[in-house]
């Protein structure tokens, strides 16, 4: 009987000791987590090009000087993804006091123009956002093409073939390193594609010929003209395999 009482007393003492240790650990953990050590001091944004860091932070609802464990990371992600330029967003914490937001933006490939209507599109020809006009810092090719935006905010091209032609043309310009040289493209005519470069050179392409071949020729011709310091004229590639250059001012 005495041995049983001793064992019970020993077990009770062990239990009290374990509970005391757990309580101390819990209190210590709580104190550490609520200390200034875990107050957010840095918000790091990665992968943003179109949208500024300030706008992303504003949209996220994040504010500094809060405990890093009080943030709802899924909520932050949802708020940032409301921006039409966002493709993917990942939010994570880095102990002790940093929030990291990784951004993947949609590829903004062109600014469409139809009379007084403007909008930006992605590489799939989908609407990113409407625009009031051409921004001062615009670095996208301006494309004149027939389209409209319906009540559901969907972009509708008048001619689906023109849409496919446009997206293919934009990819060729990018692949051939010509994109940054082109200022605008006119796809409103069925037979002719007209492009104007930032150096005031007009380029005429047949809408039916091999665009792949012609864009590769455009790049070589522009490099040749640039080496000769020529920044005007018309490059006409509408005559099958012939390339004609007219020094007439293209403005």
C-alpha cells in the first residue's frame, strides 16, 4: 500500500512538473511572438514591372509595425489579385520581420486603338484594362484595329482572323527583336499591314504573305538603314520576295 502511494505521489509530481514546464514554454512563446522582434519592418516585392511597389502594398492592405503572425496571407493574395495586371501572386513570411510578395504579371503586349477607344491586351488577346488614351510613358505598340468592349467587359474583335494575325505579328516582332523599334501598327485594312517605326520609317506588309519571312527581312533592313543613319522613308514588302525602299519622307 505504501509503495502504491509513493508511486502515485511521484507520478503526480511528474505531472505537475510537466504541466509547469508546458505552461512556462507557452508563456515564453507567447511573449516572444508578441515582442518587437516579430513586428514587420520590411515588405519585399518581386516580379512587378507594370504595377509599382507602392500600388501593390496599397492594394494588399498591409501596414508595417504589426506582428507578422497577425496577417492573413490568403486575404493579402486575394486583394492583390484584384488588379487586372496580376497573373499569379504568392505571399510568404520570412522570420523574424519580413513579408515577401512574389508577383507574376500578365504580358501587356499592345495598346489597341479604335477611334477614341483604347485598351491594353495580353499575349492571348484578352482585355487587361481600358485606357483613357496614350500615356506619356507608354512603351507598348499602338495597334489600330476594329474592336469593341461589351457590357460584360469582354473584348470583341470585329474580325477573329485579324486578332490571330495581330497576336502572331506581335510574337514575331518580339522574337526578331523588332518590337521596341515599332511605334504603331494599322490592321484596319484587309490587304495591307502598315507599321511605323520610332525612327519615322513606314513599313508596308501584305496581309496574305508569309509574315515570318517578312519580319525577319524587316529586322535586317532596319539594321542596315540605322547603320547608314537613315531615319525616314518607306519599306515596301508587298511585292512577293522583293523589298523596295523609297526615301520619300514617311511622316
